[in-house]
C-alpha cells in the first residue's frame, strides 16, 4: 500500500482510487472535494511552480467565481496546515508542492509497468504478467472519484484509459504465456464492458482458439463485428479481420506464441498528466554556415530575456533575407534558458495555405501529450488549454512565417516565464509586448564571408573581385548568395567569373538563382501571393520606373492616385516587406532582385495591355517631374528642395524612356518633353553625384533624338552633355558638344532663352579653358539674348558671369560696371538673392585686386542677404569668405568659416560643394598650423569625394596627400557616359 511505501519529507499520496494522504505514517484529512481538486493539480505538477491563474482554470474553467483568487488562497492555507509549511510554498504569485516521486502511488505503478515491459521483451511472459498484476492492484476502484473541476475530470478520464491499457498488456502477457483457459472468463467480461475496444476482442478470440474452442472464437468475431457495425457504422478493423481469417484457416502458427505475437498496446505515460512530463525540442537545425547578424541577434536575445509579462520578439524582412536562419540561431542559443521545451511551427503550411490558429494550437497541444478528445474543439477553448498548459513553465515558442498578428495572437502564452519569437514578411505592429527587429540584407563583407564558408577560402581569395561582384548582383540577399554558393560548391571546376556570366539581365539573374528546392523567385512569390489585388498592381507598377527611389509624389503619379492614397498603399507594401523605405524621408525603393521579380510577376492581363499600362505610368511620372522642374526653375525655395534629391531619379527615368521601343507610339513620353525635363534638371543640379546619371540620360536622349531627327531635343541633349563635361574638366569634349548645341539652338528663333543658355554654357567652358576673350564674347551674346527675351532676372545673372570674364582679363573697371548694372536690376526686382550674388561677385574682384578687407565685407553683406534656410547658397558664400579670410591671414576665422561651409553644404546634400569646402577647411587648418593631422584628414575626405566624380579640383590635393593618393582616381577626361 502507498501508506507503506517510500516518501519524500514524510508525505505519501494515493490517487489511483480516492485521493488520500499520509504524513509520517498517519492519514491526514484533505478537506472538501474542491480543495482536494486543488491539491491534485499541485500533486501532478509536484516540484514545479503553478500560478494562481492556472489553479483557477483547473478548478472552474471558463466560469470562475468572483472571488476565485481568495478561495484558492484559503484552500492553500488549509492544506499547508495539514501537509506542513515546508511542503507547500508560495512562489512568485503561485505555489509549489515539494513532494518526491516516491511519495505518489503512480510512481510505483510506473515502476511495475516498466518491469512488466522489460520481462515481456525477454520472453518471460509469466513474470511480466505478475508485475503488471501488481500495477493493476494499485487501483482501488475509480481514480479520484467525486473531485470537481475540469482538471480532475480530465485526469480521471485519462487514468481510466491508462488502467485499461495496462490491463490489456497484462492479459496479452498471460495469453502468450499459456494462461488461455484461465483468461477467457475475464476477457469475455471485459468485452461486454468495453465492446468497442477491438484489442480485447482479439485477445478473447486468440484465447478461445488456443483453448481448443475454434467455433467460439469465430462466434466472438461475429459478435464484435456486429457491435462495431451497430455502434459505429463500420465493420471489424484489420487486426480482427486478419485474426479471423487465420482462425478460419486453422493457421497452426496461432498456436505457437513465438510465431505470432500481438502488437504491444500503446500505454500512455503513467504517473502524471502527460503534458507535465513531455519536453518538446522542436527547433530545426541551426545553419552551420550562419554568418553575421551580431547586432540583430543580441537585440533579439535582450528582447526575449525581458522580465515581466511574456516577451515577444518579432523579426520582419523581405523574403530570402535570413529571418528564419537568424531566429533559429538565436533560439538554439537560448534553449538552455527554457528547460520546459522549445516549440516550433512554420505558419505557412506546406500546401501554401497559412496555418489556421486552431491547427497550430492542436499541433502544440499534441506536442505536450494532449491527444484525441482531450483537444478542445474551438479556437478559444484550445487557446485557453494551451495557456493553461504553459502556465508556470519556461517554454520558448518560435513561430515562423507568420502572416499577420491575428494569426499569432491566439498562440501567445498567458503567463511570465515563456517567450515568443516570430518571423514574418509583415510588420506585426498589433502584437502585444512585442519588440521589433527589421532585418536588412547582409553587409557586403558578411555576404562575401557567407560565400567563403560554403565555397572555400582559397577559391574565393583567388577571385576576390569577382566574389565581390557576385554578392553585389545578389543584392547581398543571403538566400541568393547561398544558392549561388551551393552551385559553385557542387561544381569545383567552375570559376566565379563563369557564374557571373549567367547573371546578366534581370530575367536571367532570377533564373540562375535556383538550386534544388531553393529559389529566390519562390521566396518572393510567397510574399506576392499574400497581397490583395490593389497591392499587387501597385507592386508591379512601382517597379516599372528604373529609378533609384520614388518620392510620394512620384508614387502618386505612377499609380494615378491622390498622393495620400498612394502613400498609404506604398506603406502597406513596406509593411509586407515588398518595398523599402529609403533613407530619405518618405522615399521608397526596391531591392534589385525584388524589382526584377516585380517586373516579371505579371498580373494575368493581356501583354499588350500591360505594356500600355507601364508606358502610361512612365508618362505620368515624366509629367510629374517636369512640373517639379518647371516650378523649381522659377522659385528659389522650390529649387532648394528639388535638385539634389531628384536629379539621379530624373536621369535614370529619362535614360529609360529614351530607350523605349516604339518611340512613335502615343504612349511613349515625347522626346521634346524628356529633353526639357533633363535640361531643367541639369540647370538645377549643382552636385557632383548627379553628373553620372544625368550624363547617361543625355547620351541616351542624344542617340534617340538623332535617330528620330528631333533637332530641338538634340540641342538640349548636347547642351546638357557639354555642361556636364565642363564640370568634370573634359574641356575639349565639352567645347565640341556646346559648339554644336549653340549652332542647333540658333536655328530656333522663338527659343531665345535656349540660345542664351547655349551661349552662356559655351562661354563658361571657354573661361575654364583659359580663353577669357571668347568667354566675354559668349557671355555678352547670352546677355543680349536674355535682354531680347525680356527676362530681366536672367539678364542680371548673366551680367555677373560677364563680370567674372572681365575680371579674368584683368578689366576690373569693366567688371564693376556690369555688376552695377546687375545691382540696379536686382533692386528693381527687389530680388535679395540676385543682390547677394552681385555682392559675392564684388568680393571676387576685390580678392583679385588684393583688397582682402573689402572682399570679406562684400561677402558678409551677401550672407546677410541670403536666406539661412538656403544651405547651398550659404555654404558657397561661406566658402568664398573663407578664401578671403585665409588670404588675409585671419587663420582662426578662416577655419571657423570653412567649417561652417562644410556644415551647410552637408545639410544641403551638395556632394561636390562639400568636397570643395573640406579642401578649403584643410587649407585653412594647414595655414594656421594648429592641427595638421586634421588638415590631412580633410584633404583625404575631399579627395575621396571629388576624384570619383571627375572634379578637376581633386588633382590639386594629390601632392598635399603624398604617396598614398598619388595613384588615386584620376579625373576622367573621357567619362563612361560620353557619347562615342
């Protein structure tokens, strides 16, 4: 008896019958049935913390009384008095019963069951039956009779099932051991009591046959088959049918126990709620070549360790970026901190259908041993059972590929100790207690490291440059890098260069990014299939423009929607990780591979309709930018907001549209409009980083205009090329383009402003070439053209250009006269910006004359006239003032002023201007001899900005930097975008 068995702390319990307890050999009263139910819930979880909420759920389920917490405390207080304070402790808002396994009769039952199985496996059926009869003797009638509450009811039902399973195993051992005649009566009674348990019928048939009662065995089969058909509507199962056939055939092997043995029954775990003993460990294997992600992994670990309520760490990112790999890596690292188990489920089902929360909960409940009818039917009931199961435990739940917060919420545990890690394409902003990590692509260095770990260090080192290009073409997307690495690893004779040849063009690149069951396109398709129709259309259309990013206005133009609606749609794509928010505020862009996928995704429409829709989108985008450029050319505030951010996008757009096939089609943006857009953007762009995209666009536009015979577009394209070539110091090429542009413009009498611009641009190139006389002629012609056109503001600005050419000739009086004329116009127009430009020009002349104090005064006056919000103009004026102060040997003030120029031009985003300001700051620091290392650092940074864009000023810095930069990037005399 239990009262005579071993114990822990002098306490012994029996549950295989009425719940009883002995303390130091004396039975103790356990109080009311409900108080006993609470003890039962603690007993089966002995040695583990059980929360008060869990006990309330165990006792009352979904309908607890108003003062349930108080009732639980009262029961615990009463039990503590009879069990001892040391046995029942209050821990962290819950309770813990300190009872060893030997203090419960189910422990002895488990020992005897294990002994019976072991002896049966050795063929010692008689000994096995004796051990199993000993286990059955521990039951003293119905287990835990009369105890109320869902937990006690469930335990009672499950322990009765266990008893029957142990009994079947015992009878099987007895039948196989030769005790057939003795077993027939007991088996016949059990079959009557449990008519639907086919194993009992099988044992009865076998015992009758081995007892020489073949006819009775066949009658037992017929009776079993009839009962099953009457009760369930189905006949006997395969085991019964097989045994029936053998008995009909008088199969002699049935008489030899060594020849035919019944399959051992599945006996549920004995001794406790199965959910209290199973410890699931479901995490997938961590990738052996996992690379990088140190900061993201640390953020996730910190989030999952956060004290308090259940912490939720959510990882979002585009398909193939490595969300699952990171989550699994982190989960394995934390597994020891969650000793009660680690659950894992891919919420995107194998059939492509998102897993319903009900299905996920059923899978988790089965992981803890809750099976069959014990799994509740509805979502709410399953979620409650799941939360009850995890209460008081430390379990890590990894939910992979979640669709949305609604799918995840029912799967969250309800009490502290557990933690949840979720991966998704969508930003799950509605999840409670969640900490979010947005996963970007790998840094280039880490992407190469990943390639190296798969392919091998020696192979990658031999083609380091090609390896860098490979990861660049993969967009540093881990899945893409891994796929190509796998292809290389399987082909040891291939070079990386050979693989690169397969990645030319978006279409071929996606086709090449496939290896076995891994494919970048499949990963993207998963995300695309989750979009609604409106999102899918936007996803496809926004990928049509081949531009680096899209502003909100550009998004609205492409989608042909009001801007608020367009932005809301774009943000929904960002939330789904199908579009990225650019570093600039409210700008959007695609990952290169995702853009390629979007362009081939299709929408099920007719191909001709798709092409028309795409060209309409491009035309609307051209119109949008044309309106912005037109406004910016007429207003300084609009000009400040446009140039730097929009020039690369305009250049890319014009290049794309100029190359469209079917140029004559009405749906293609007109060349003339493209030419006007490009020229306007070139006039606004005053930053070196825009030179290359505008140059490529001008080249493409020139080719198309010559091919179409559009001389007006050709004039503008050559004008843009000439101005850009002048900026990068390719003077001979610039002169050729500008001379041709001037001649073309002269043919368009109504377009006097265009001719004036051509004269002015050519004059500026002459000035840079050291030909001031021809510059004076050109600027004079430009001023006359502006005058004839009636454009007084442009005339005033051109007079200042003419003043600069006069000054270069040494004709300072002539320069003063035209500056005075410009000042008269600026006062007439009340244009402070023009007046500031004139004051700055006077400062330049004063510098040339050596009147440094006057130069500084003029430039300070110009600064006073300039809007502080105009960072570019302010920065350029400070740059000139720094030069005047440096010439005047005002070292400290020169350093401070040059530093202000750097700050202003950095704020403006003026790439080339910032390089010039850094060079000037280095000069001032060197002259003052206060900080030579900082001066050298400024020169180095300036060279790094100016040399790649071909700025002539970069050459001056090379000797200042010594040998380190002597072989640095030379200024391009024949840029890659120059027409051949």
